[in-house]
C-alpha cells in the first residue's frame, strides 16, 4: 500500500508517517519511481505506535529493521 492509503487506514497524516520512518519506527520499500510501499501489516504497527503514544511512550520507542517491537 502507498503512503496515502496507509495514512487513511490509520488516521494519521502522511507527514506523521514520514516522521515515523525518519525515526526508524516504520520502514517502506521504495519502488523504481521513488514511491513508498508498505506491507499490509504496517497498519497494525502504526496502530501500536499510536497506542504507545496514548499510554505515554515517546517517539524514542524504536523497532528494528524487521519491524520487531
């Protein structure tokens, strides 16, 4: 799924998703034209990040490149 689809599915902005990617919280594959592509499982990860934030965790929360918490 592309960034707009992920943003819509998770109710976060594209800028927020880009920020998460810069911080290493999520990762996207890049197509030849430079578009970000996310696996469907990324919806659950972004929801996890949002839940962690509501519980008081900061963006210091990190995941490894395989998307493990």
